[in-house]
C-alpha cells in the first residue's frame, strides 16, 4: 500500500493540477486507483430570452385598385409630354356667394354648395372655348368633346376614384353640387357603378383642404388636361392708391404638350381665373 504521508509530501511540491491529471499521477506513480472526482458545475442560470426585435416594416399586399392606379399613373407619365402652369384667381365673389348660401340657402332649398362645386361650374363654362383641353388624344387623332364631362378626384379609404359629372355645362350650380355629393358618397361607400368612373373629358383634383399651395396633378389618359385646385391665400394689391388684401385660390393646370401648346393652355387658365373672379356674372349668363 502506498505511503500516504509520502504521497502528500510529494504532492505538496507540485503545481496546481487539473482533477484528471491528479488521478493519472496517482495511478502511474503510486499505484493509487481513484476515479476522477465528479466536478459539480453549478448550472448557469438560463439567460433571459432576448426580446424579439421589433419589425421595422410591415408587408402589405397591393390592392387591385392600387395596382390599377399605379399602372395608369405610370403610363400617363411615361407616354405623355406633361407640363404644369401655375396661377391664381380672386375668390372674393365666390366666398361672398358661399357665405350667402350658407346663411340663406336652406330656406331657398339650395344644397350646401362648396367652393369646389363652384370651380367645377366655372370649368364647365370655360373649357368648351378650348377644345384641345376638352379632348382625348391618340397618336393619329384627337376626339373633341361637345360637352364638358368633368371627372372629379375623390379620396376614399380604398384609394383615389374619379367619377364623372356628364354634361356639366348643361347643369346649374345646384345640380352640379347635388351630383357631386351623390357621386362622392357612392365612391366612399364602394357602391359606385364602374360606368360612372368613365367618360370624362377633363378632370379637377382639389387638394386645397390640405393646405397645398401648388402641385403637379397627373393627367388621366387619354384626356389632355387636369386642373389642380389648391389652397386659398391672402394677397395684396393696390386699389385707388391704397393697399388692399384679398383672397386668392391657387390653380395648377397640367396639360399634354402633344395636344396643345403653352399659349392656349395659359389662355385657358387666364379665362378660368377671370370667370372665377367674376363668378356672379358667370352665373348670370
């Protein structure tokens, strides 16, 4: 049997050994058989699961309407020579009329007529004098319309829809207002017939309620023009030698330069601004 005292004495002169090395040494040098001591290793506490990283985006499938809008807008910009002119119109007369209608219109059986209704009315009375803007363009011919069929952009939860007020030039301001309310309600409820979304010869898009001062509306092909209606701003002018503040509506006309040149497009914008500024006289015609 190995001398325990001797083993202890010699082990005291050794450096620190791993448990497995110590067992081997005992067996080889002194013939001591010993199983390697079980080393109890404290189980490390399970690391707390890292919180799942928050996704930085959400993937949403494009709806059929979104795909249709995207295709039409891309085709429009890719295939047309579009140019936008910006101007403004004095809306003093319009605002006075609207205030009067709001105050007394219910007694007279008039609907709540908006400034946009008035702009549509003014467009319908102006555009027939500019046939190249009230038209459909193709490479070999232009279709010139005899009536003002005005498409009006309507914002809905599903996307942009453009119903048409057919023969707006033959309708009164009150009739245009009622038809616009009817079409907008059908668009937003999703009940509108596809037939009411076709046939426009010109389009009006109004972003004025969002404070937009100017923008570049995109033409709905094969139409040749679209009017962007912007916000109302106060400008200053000289009247009888004195500065005068007055309200103006910003207007953005995009037209297809293949169908007409800059001068007639500018003349249309000028004529429209004049009709808006003298809206009371326009109603009397």
